């Protein structure tokens, strides 16, 4: 038997239902906020990720799925959605002659070669939104609120937005210097990865999972103390806007994010009771230019869909669904003989084209088995065909709850069912 690759999974049964429900809500919110759907390729030129996510980031150094295509081009399976959307924006010149915001959303698979564990897979999906062409702190708040409101609508409890500001380039350089000065004499007391990061990407030391409880990291200089006046003003405005939108947030100076393209606002949607990050994002005002486009500010986030779907499993709406859920139908059409089967096929087409979901006996099952399956599918009405009634142009319909039976003229079946369903 061939099994699925490590770190991948199948979505089926109950999970598939929750997945559909979740996707529908994300999509409906994207539309409420006037975001438009965009789909970009699952693989892109490797350079795209090196230049955006960052040469020294964990994603690029350890986690990308890289391959050479048959013409020896270096390709990478997308580890995240932002870089591809920015490439698409530039390549299609979406910004041409526009002074309004460009609002895009996506929902698709991403690939990272990580050590698989709960909530961390090698193939996973992200719903993400990216808003270009607005540097207004109002946009940061709007983007954060869409994620927050989706999670509220889904009934995710104990959600807190953790937010921080990395400031502009000048603030970040000043802070990085202060951080390196503070850490250099103490670096041998931190993990090996942090020792490397001191040279390559010192800010990432702040969110080191291994050293997070180390006193050295608890006493680092505070990033917000190094924001220049403009960056401070901006951050304050973002927080004010979040207050207006009644988003529950905490300022967390340790949020630095694992991708290199951020400046100013960075945030994570965190399940407080479990410490799980359901999604994350931030502002990235220089990325469009770095990838060869004009100077266009941007802000966005992405959800880790599976992490959210996993939380929804405990949700009351889905707790009743069996793990091996195989669907629900309005009507089950029962047939045994060949003549009945032909009639079942014809009636099923008629019902389906009139918006009534139904299932037929497609496996020569006995009546007993068909009753069982009808119950499993929660069929509300049963059409029980028999040759005698069919010859008279009558259809026998049984209410599966009350067990009452009616004989209905075959031309009136749809009307009758529409009336009672
Ligand atoms: P990220 O923090 O790398 O950001 O990923 C966003 C979310 O994807 C995470 O918070 C997590 O829920 C989920 N995630 C990441 N890796 C995995 C994995 N291996 N398995 C399951 N879930 C995972 C980004 O990807 C940015 N592109 C977000 C963004 C959009 N920033 C601006 N716009």
C-alpha cells in the first residue's frame, strides 16, 4: 500500500464538512470587506522566496520544497501566499492608475518541510488577505478586524490579537543595534540557533521557542522604546482604530515574525488558553519595491486553516456529526426491480433539477439495507417505488419521521415535496 507523505493529511468525513463551512465563512467575510479572489501558482521561481521571505529566515534556509524542473530552472513550492500575490500584483500591473486600495484574498495549499506535530504540517492551507496601496493606519486595523471578526463568527473563544510595531527602517536599525549590544556578552547562555541568529537575524532571537523562558530574553531592551516619533504615532493610531472596532488585543513586544518583509505593525491571532497561533500578518511597505515594482505599501495576514478547523471540531454545531459523515439528503428513493430502478433514476433527476437533494439505490441493495442507508443520510422523506403503483401513475411517499405514507400522482411529486420539505 502506498501511504500519504509524512506531514500531509486527507480531509474527509466530518473534517470535510467543517472545512466547507469554514471556507464559506472566510469567503463571505472577504466579500463583506470587498476583497477580491486571486489564485497564484503553487510553484514559483525560487528567487521569489529568497528575495521576499528572506535568505536567512527559517523558511528559506530549512523548510522550502525546492526542485529543478526538466529545463533545470530552480522552482519552489510556495511556503506562503504573500510573495506570490505581490509577484502577481507587479506582473499584472494591478496598481496602474489607481489611488484606491487593492484588496485581494486567497485560500490554498502551502508547503514547508517542518517537523510534523500538532498544528504543524508539511502541506497545509492558508486563507489570506493582502491589502495594497494604502499606508493609512486605518487599513492595518481593517485587516486585523476582518480576521478577528471571522474568528468571532466561528465562535472561537479566548482569542486575543497580539500586536507589536517593528517601526520603520531607522527604528528597526536602532533597536537591532541595542539588542545586539545587550545580547553579545550574554549570547553563550542562549541556544545554538540563537547564537547563529545574533549574526544573521538578531530580531528572531526574541521569538525563540527554546529560550522563551530564559531571563536573558525576558530582560531585553523593549522594541517600543526604540520607535522613532513617526513610528510611535503610527502604532498609536493603529491601536486607537482597533479600539474603535472593539478588537481585543494586547501589545506583545516579542512578536517579531519569521518572515523578513515586515515593518511597522505585526500581529498574531492567538488562542490564549492553548497558546496556539491561528494566523498572523503585518505591514510590509517595502516588499513590492524589493520585488521590482513601484513603492506600494501593503498589509495582510494569513490563517492556518487546519489549526482553526481543529478548534471547530469541538464546536457545538459539529459535535453531533459522526467522524465518518457521508452526507445528508432530503429524499431517499427506494427501488428493487429493474423497472423501479429506471423510474428511480428518472425521479431523482427531476428532484435534483428542482433543488431537492436525493439519493438512489445504486448498488442493488435489499430494501432492508436501503432503509438503513436512508436513516444514515437523515433522509426526511422516502420514495418507495413499486410496480403496482407505478402502473397507475402513483408514487408512494413515506415521511421518515412520522412513518405516514401518501400516494401522490407522479406529476405532482415535486410540488408535494417542495411543499413539505
Ligand atoms: P506565517 O506566520 O508564516 O505568515 O503563517 C501564517 C499562519 O499559517 C500561522 O500563524 C499558522 O497558523 C499557519 N502555519 C504556518 N506554518 C504552518 C504549518 N507548517 N502547518 C500548519 N499551519 C501553519 C505567513 O505565511 C504570511 N504570508 C502572512 C501574511 C500575509 N503576512 C502578510 N500577509
